[in-house]
C-alpha cells in the first residue's frame, strides 16, 4: 500500500516502571486512543491506557504500560534501550500541527454548570482527559453534536479523581471555566 502520510501526531509517552517515571516523545501516524498498542521492539508492545490533551497548548500525553506486564523485564537499562529517559512528563515539547477541533467542555461543580472553549488536535472521544490548570483533569464521558448548536461540539466531562462538590467557584474561574446557563 503506497500512500503519503504527511501528518503525524506528536505524543509524549509516560511509563511508570522500575520505581521511576519515564518519558519518550514519539510521532504516531494517527491520533492516539486508549487501547492502541504501539510496537517499540520486535517483541515489545506498549498499550495506551489514558490520553491527556493539555489546554491551551494542545500537547498530547499518553500514559502507557507494557502489553505483557508479568513477563516484561523492566530494569532501568532495558527501559532506556526502548528510547525512554527518566524525566518529568510536563517538560516542553513539540506541538501538533493538526487542524484544531473546537469543543465546549461542560462540567458541573458546586451545583452549577460550567464550560470552557478549547481546541483539540483531534476529534474528542469518551475517556479523553483534558488538563486544565496544573493539577486538574476533566475526563470526557459524553459527546454531543447537533443542529441545535450549529457546528459546536459539546463534551460533557467530570473532574478526574476529585468530587465535583469540592471544586470551588474561585477554582473554576482560575481554571478558565465560566458559568454556563444553557
């Protein structure tokens, strides 16, 4: 099969192994998604567990794990041989050149509906996480698009790992969320 595939998705893989956090920047031939297996060696495959898009820059991070957790040797030297380096997943990296997809993130906190417009480097999917602020993730659970809202894509999301009632109005504002009265 001969085709020109000029667009790639710049992605940072993050792997926890050998009591450390490892990172590797890769170019994927298409947008990543949970469950995608990526061959890194003749016999080794990494599975994407979680996909995180950082707002507002659109950089993509994938939490990965070895396909065969029980039988994979995960010493530091072995992990380095796969192109990983010990490091912080939040360090700067190249951005995707893909045409952005404009979405409205909609969430609930303190008995109110909040929203934020953002650009994603690829179409949203259930389970996609969007990093808002340094320490908060919004995980998409439903996507709605329709003629009532024109071309707008609404992504209903919940705060990952925290009770939405513990998020204050001030924190919502600091995360770039605005009260939504739809």
